[in-house]
C-alpha cells in the first residue's frame, strides 16, 4: 500500500480511538442519545484530537522547511532555538503587558521565534561546509543558551510555571474547546508551504544553484522563516513544545520518498499527525485513568529514532543534505 492512503487510514482509525479514550467511558455512538456524552465529545475530546493532529502535522512540515533552509537533516524546530525564542517572546509580553490580548501574544511569540531562527541561520553560515554535525550542535548550544535566559527571567519574575508549560510540558490534557484554535493558524501556515514546495527543494540545493535557476533565495528564506516561526509559536503558546517530531518524521519520510517535497509534504504531515496522536493515545492508556504527557513519550521514542538515523546510512538513491 502506498504511504499516503495507509497513513490516512491510520489517522482516521486513531482519531476514532482518541474520541473514545478518556477518564469517562464514552463511545462515539452515545452522542446520538446522551446529551452529556455529546458535550464531552464536542468540548473536550474532539478539540483534543484535532489539536494533536494539527500539532503533529504542522511541526513535521516546519521540520522539513528548516532542514531545507539550513541544508541539514539533523535540525528541527526544537533544536534550533526557535521554540526558546517563542517562549522568550511570550515571557516578555507577559511581563510587560500581563493583560495583553491573545493575538498580541501570538505576534510577540512569532516575531521572537523568527529573530532567534534567523540568528541560528546566521551562526551556521559561518561554520565549515563539510562539518555537517556542527550544525545541529550549534543549534543545541543556541537552544540551551536561550533556554537558560528564559528560565532565569522566569525564575526572577516568578513565572516558572508558564515557562514549564511552554517549553517542557508537551501535553494535551488541558485542551478544550476555545483553547486550541490558534493551532488552526499553524495548520494553515504549514499548508501554505506546499504551494512553495518546489522553491524550498531548489533552495536545498544551495544558494548558487538556486540563484542560477532564477530563484530569489532571500524571498524563499523569509517565507520559510515565517512559516517555521508561526508554527512553532502557535504550538508553544497552546500546548508546549513537542520534541523530535520536526526532526525525525521528515528524515523517515525522506528515506522512503526521497527529496520531492511536492509529493512528500502531505505524507510528512500525515506521518507527524499519526505519530503524535499514537503517542498521545499511549500516554492516556499506559496508566489509565491518569496520563503520561505525549511530549514525554515522544522524547523517549524520538531519541531512539534519532540515534537510529545517526547510525544508519542513507539510501544511495537519495540525495544527502549538508
């Protein structure tokens, strides 16, 4: 079976399972005859399921874009300072204007994430081209420095609970109707990337090749930065950062489908949604009726997959980035 239909079938099955799993024993068919069951489904379980799907799909697409921008497979939104930048923007607007509306917090997080991602791109351009592994190391260092700044400011301003929610929670138990709609913005931003997929694929070949083919590299870079920053900011603001999704999913899909972004982006989005939803379901079932955050499960699983990717040679038929 081809990847796209198989993933679509798996996603539908997992979404139906997600609607039935929770502290209350409710089936989807109960909604037709029980108003209480309908309320639980519409106000809690459906928003949670949609938020998980949007988060996984958007982060996976953002991972593809940032890997194209830096031309390195071992970089993701959570290892390039983007998530910490979004948290820094949220922290700044929370301190300076505690009663700020949600749209202003969204803008502050997006702009701050864009600045820190641009800083990461500026740093790696000074690294030796052949030292591929220096790029993710530089991203981890930048993430650590920014994370330390965010933690210090949060500690001094007694906002550590917010910092922990933005950077370390990665869970969906608090998602209800009215508290996840920002993720639709992330989903739309990730969807827009599909229309420029060919441009990002050309950009991944290098600036000289892209310029020779008539591509405005600066414009494509700005578009990629905007999409990655908005997606990351929306996820951090709503559910906290989910680790490894934007790093391992694009690599796994590329091993199967190669570097044709136009064809692989829908598969990447579906694979990310399936992975995050499966981990969220596992977290709800492992110590039912209590929960393990999806971010915790993804942290363990993602680390294993990342180590496998590091030690396994890429297929010869696929072009290696770097």
